[in-house]
């Protein structure tokens, strides 16, 4: 069996690993985007609630209402901080998955190059053999 054919199973395995890594990277990216969207929503809701609070403060509010608004805004701030941590963790995961995919992609490309070189050598060898046989055949027919 030729070297290029012997490496085919290794190439298929490397390609499979690369595809799995690409799927994992894609899922990590999707998760990161979802978490970033949640953070954006929380910040937007916080801004809207703050604007309502300021409007109510201008119009006049009781001390109880003031305390309720402040308490709720503090809870929103806490939720935003927690979501920022989730986004940071998701980003770390995505970067890790991306690095893993890049490594697997490089390995697959390297294997492809090796197999291509073997194929070229095999083809040159076959061409030389064919030329030699053709030359011998022509020599006999003279």
C-alpha cells in the first residue's frame, strides 16, 4: 500500500476532529452572542428604569417609592455585574475553542500537504516506470 493511502485514515480522523472543533467553536460563539445580548438587554432595561426613576423624582415621590426604586436599581446593577462575569467566562470559552480549532485545522492542513507530496512522488515514480516500460517496448520492436 502506498504511503498516501496509508495516511488516508489518519487524514480522515484529523478532519473529523477539526470538524468537531469547528462545531464546538461555533456553539461557543453562539453562546457568547446570547450572553452578550442578555447583558445588553439588562443594561438597556437599567437605563430605561433609571430614566423613569429620574422622571418620578422630578414629579415628586414618596420616600417609600424612592427606596423601592433604589433597591431595584441596586438589584439590576448586581444582575448586570453577574452577567458581565458570564460574558467574560463565555469569551474565555470561545477563545479556548477557537484556539483548539486552529490547532486541529493546522494539523489537518499539514497532513494534507504530506499526502499531496507523497502523491506527487508516487505519480512521478509511476510516470518514470511507464516511460521505462515504453522505452523497453520500443527497443524490442526495433
